[in-house]
């Protein structure tokens, strides 16, 4: 490249304290010690931490950083940070730049205003952050960001990352036990790796600023459907508009500087909807990076006069946004445990880990469901655009037939690969062994499982903590049963056949959008928790507490805390939405309705005076009056319902009251307001319509 323009390889990861930087700057023994911690989870020596802190500070200040921040993920669902400068007073009244190993390892933010779910009283303010050396530090906005975990004074966790790290340890321990049964003794650690596809909407900021619902809730609480939506399916993978393309270019550059492997970008199904997909990385790093992706998406959009919407359902009548969580297992020596290889029918180790996931989904379907539960995602799941709330696994015909044959005691050897041919001019390429079932909540897609229920605004930490823990629990059961076996091959075959017979009910290769599947799932005895208020309380099920406690991922007290936080957050979000609807209805929609009625009355009166027929005005006035009265009735009903709900009461009952009492009235208010919007002149309507929001970029 000419001039001062750098190529991507030259600037990729330039803001990250990555392995290249550490290898070049750290003493060899310290680098090896840190690498051992990153790869094998071995505790880091305090002396090594002191050296790392000094080198990290020098590197950061060379790049213009003046502050450092312990960056953590509280139960708010977004990241938190407190910034301290590197300055330290010198004896001559000047300052020097210092950063100690103690400052690197430990921080003490005020924990009083973070959700704790009853773990601590409001006045008990002390909290601790602790460095996560397995996730690289980075520079952003003039500060050195240090990924950390977060706990309260008594030691209970207050964040989403600590349980994720614990689940990684639990999964590695149990997976290694199983691997050793196969004679695979070369691996020292098994890691879950994740690639999280991120869907989002882009709209014009000037239009966004005129919508109180978008500002306060992230979604449109009112809005009649535009004449055109995604009906023609022309937006999906379509040509990217210039303004959006410029945004995506800048977004890629900012993410690449942070060492994030942003790989794929394209238009999604709905108008104004798009997707970014990164490459796989270790799950805790993927979680950190996804938080950064969402933050950088929003900041970069503002630079282009746009707003990035991450809500799961910002617009009614078109597809919402999800976050497909592609999850797989790999050892530190490169063994891919969910890779069926050339002959999946003969690959017994692959079938063992595959069976573990199937059993985990069936036994802990309640946990898998609640890992994607939120007020926003309730609007998306099961809406003919996203998987339903019933947890099922798609395997494809070939794998299912292999398992069926195994159950019957038969052997199927995978034949030669089938090749697809289009024309003589187009090269042939091998056909995949499975299709991609986009209607399935959990689909096996070759060498990974794609968990498709997660909402676009959610952290991926909770879902992957649950996947890791549930699979670890099953692998532990496998190892406990097989470690003392006198005939490993025979006993393993028996175990796999037994597992398949008992848990194959969760396997479904058909269309999960079809209403018939709900009935079929009910016959199979599968759980169906349609909303957050119904799903989240199952966190506290006895079997789930036993699982988390046995593997050391969460205590019963911490599980109860998370349950309370999720339920309270659900109720608070619905309360905010209800209050926003009331505000918009009273101050914007009703005045528009009155103004329109007045205009019709004036026109009718003028026509009457000159003897011209004013039937049209009368008919429109009647229709407008009916909608206005419905709006007024719904406003009154919603106001009354809000006053009747005790938001300080039991969190589970409050959540169910919001679902049962508020949501139906809110839907009624929206229906009437949207009906009125369809007959109201554009110049009298109080805020931008869907036609503007979705199509004017």
C-alpha cells in the first residue's frame, strides 16, 4: 500500500496487550508463566504480576493511555468501569507514572449500586474486582482496560464472568476424565470455543431522537406496519447501502484494532437489519469481545449520524434480532471433540461428546431456556422468525440415522462424499453431511452446535456458562460410570444406547416454526416455558442447584441472587415501557387525535356553510373518535394497573403480574394507537413512522 495507510495485518490488534507484545516485552520466564496461566488455568505468581504490571503500563503509556480501568460485567447486562490515572506524586511536587502488580490484580469499586439479588444490603458498599489474566488487556479512549471478575465483600459473585470461568474449569476437568478413557492422554485442558453472530438495526439518529420509546426502551412501543416490510425478501444479503457500508468499514477497523476477528458482514432479513460475525475464540474471550462489539457498534454508528439498535424486537411486523451462539469443544493440543471426521458412524469418541450434549439439553432444558430469557427476547422467540421456547436439537438425517442404527445394534459406515454439480463450468464441491435448520433452537452444524435462542442485546456469558456446566455434569456422570469399567468398549456402547433411548425425544429435525411441533413436543413431554416470568424461576429447581454446587460453578445463594435479579429486571423493563407508553399517548398521540378531529370538524363546518356534502369528514371523524376513545380507555386502564402492582413485593409474583396485568393492556393501547396512525395525516402524526425509520438511511 502507498503512503502512510497501513494494511490490516499491520494494525490488527494494535490496541491489545497480546501474545506478540508480551513475548517481545516480558522476561522469558514471566511470559512462560503467564502463558501457562492462559492455556492451563494455573495460578499466576505475584512476582510475575508485578513485572507484567510494569511492562503493561509502559506499553499503554507509549500508546497515549493516562488511566487504567478494571473492566467487569455486573448483572446489569452491560459492562462497568472505574478509571484511575497512572500518576503518582514525586518528592519534587511533580508526578511519575506508576502501576503496581497490586493495582493490576485487585480493584475496589463501590458495589452498592450494582444488582445483588439480596446478597448484600445497600449500605454494604465494598466490592472487589480481580484480574482475569486469560483475557488480554486493551486500550480504548485513552485508558488501559483490564478484564476482571467482580465479587462482593463476602465473596459471592456479582458478575457474569466469574461463573463462566468456573464453568470452563468444570467442563475441562470432566472432559479430560472422559478423554483419558479413550487413551487420549496428550491433552491438558479442554476449552469451549464460541463464535457469536451479532444482529442489529441501523436507523437515522435524527429520526431516533424524535421517538421517546426508542430513547427509553430501545424498541418502538407504537408504530403501524409500513406498506413494505421484508415481504419481497430483497434485503437479505442484498446490496449494502453506501452509508451503511461506510459504517461497516469503520466498525471493522475499530474492532480489528482491538484484536477482534470481525469476519462477516451482510444485510439481514428485515429492512435496516444487518449482521456481523466474528471468528471463534475461547469462550471467556468471546464474551469480553462481544461486549466490546456491541459498545463499538453503538459508538461508531453515532459518528455516521446513525443509531445502532440492539433490542431483540425494535420493530413489530418484521424479524427481530438474535445472537447465534456457535459452541464447540477443542483441546489444548488441537483435538476437535465435536468434529465427526471422515466417518462419523465409526467415530465413537465423537458420538460420546455428541450424546453428552443431547442428554444435557434434555435434562437441563429449563436452564437452556432461561439462559435466553428477557423481556425483549420474549417478543422474538416463537414468532415465525426465531426458534420457539421449546428446547430441541437438530442433528440432520445422517447423524440421526447413525444413532438410530446404534440403538438397534446395527453398524452404519459412512459412504463416500456426495458432490453437488451445477453446470460443467462450475466446479463441483462436496455436500455437507447435514443441512442447516434455522428453525431449531439448537442445531448441530458439522462440528459445532448453534444455539439460536439468545437475544441480540444479551451477554453471551450466561448462556455459555449454562452450556458448559450442563455438559460438564453429563460428562461427569459418564466418567463416574465408566472409569471402573472392566470392559470399556461394551460398557460405553451400552451407555450411549441407553442415553439415546432416554433422551432422543429432544431430537427434532423438522420445522420448529410449525404449530404441529408444539403439539408433538407436548406429547414427548418436553418443557415449554413461553416467557421470562415462567422460565426464570426454574433456576432454583433442586436438580439445577445440585448441578451448579457439585461442579463449583454457583452456590445456592448465588443462584437465588441471579433469579431475583433476572425477575426484577424483567418487571422494571415492562414498567418503564408502560410509563413510556402513557407519556407518549398523553403528550403526543392524544393531542394529535384531538387536532385531527378539530381539523375534520372545521372542514365539515366550512362545507356545510357552502352546501357541500361533508360525509367523508363525518365518517373520518367517527373513526378517529372511536380510536381516540379506545386510546383514552387503555390509558386509564394501564394507569390503574400500574398503581395496583406492588413492585417491592415477591419478585416472581411481580414478574407474573407485569406479564398478566400490564402487557395485555399495553398491547390494547398500541393496537388502538396504530389504528389511528393509519388514518392520521403524516403532518399531524407526532413522531417518525415505520416507513421513515426502516427505509430512510
